[in-house]
C-alpha cells in the first residue's frame, strides 16, 4: 500500500477509540466478504463500500452499544450517509477509513 496522504490520515487525527476501530474493522470485514477480498486494499476498485449498523449487532455489540458506536463513526466521518434518491439513505465506509485500516490490518486482525 502506498504512503498515506494527508486526507487519508484522518483516522489518526480523528482519535478513534479502540471500540470505534474495532467497529470499523468489523464493517470493512463485512465489505470484504461481499467481494471475496482478503484485506482493505482490495476495496480499491469498489465504487461504494456499503455498510449497515446491523453489522455491529452481528459482530457482538448490543443494540445500545451499536447505536452509540454507529453515531460516533458517523460523527467522525468513518461512515457517511449517501443517497441517490429522495428519502432513501444508505451508508458508505469512507475511503480514507478503509485505507487507514489497511495500514493496521496485520496487527489488528
């Protein structure tokens, strides 16, 4: 993986907690399953990395914990809302987030 650009270092400047990092890893792992990827860098050519809060429930967070963690990920721009139709919202994992996760993948997985 190439050296991170300034914008890709957002994760470090956002001061993600251990819980938020664990949640982001769970989300990227779910994305990788859908493309049969092995590490976050495999998402490079995936136009949208769709994510859902339910992934946190499936990964072991309680409903209350997942709601709080999801809110924190939204606030820190790890995930963001995307809509191409009125009144329809989807969530996408930010490119900078999965690129940063790729740099810690071996130590965190």
